C-alpha cells in the first residue's frame, strides 16, 4: 500500500476498506449500481462509501470509470431508441420449433426529443417568452362609480 492510496487510521474504529474493493466497485458501477446498492454490497452505509471515495484515490477513480462505462451504454441505448434499430428475436412455433426473426424497431419520438434537447439545447429546449416582450395587463378600476355600483 502506498501512502497516496491509504491514509493511516488516526484513531476510532478500524476501517472496513480493503484494496479488493477498488476492482469490485468498478464492476458494480459498470453494471449501473447506485450508491445505496454499492453500500449494501459491501455491508456498510452510503456515508461510508462517500468517505472511502474521499480517502482513497483509486476507489474514487474506480467509481468514476465504472459509472462512465455504464453511462456510455445508456447513451448508446438512447441513441438506438431514438434512431430505430433491428433486433433478432427467437420464438417457438406451435410445433416446438425455434424460429429466429429480425424485428424492425422504429425510432421513438420521445427519445429523439430528449436526445436533441440535451445535445442541442440552444435549438431544441423550450424557451420561456421574455417577460419584457409580453404585454402588461393592468386591472381597470373605475374609482368614479358610486359606492352601490362598485359592490356588484
């Protein structure tokens, strides 16, 4: 262990952290594990995972690398959903024969909009009208009416 990756315990309870956790946390993040799921896997609290992240540079990097890999997979899935794709499906015929077919999955409009709003926000985000361009509506109050007419 180098001094950079392991800081000595200056008192209190001994750390539960083990060097093996670096590789394990990267694999968990590559599969999309949340902070709570990672904590449950290691049998510690979410706060402990956050503390390990601050105390151990390798653990912190493993969390980031694993998350980036998973995010890239999700981004690619969203891209394919937005543009459409083909997928091979195995079905069993009534006589028990396995038949492979290729299904054409059409592009999804919602995925397209989401993609464009995030990738090209200047062109695709919903823009609120500038308040100064909106006509200002003022209520009309006629103070010259007799009191009986103002009550109705």
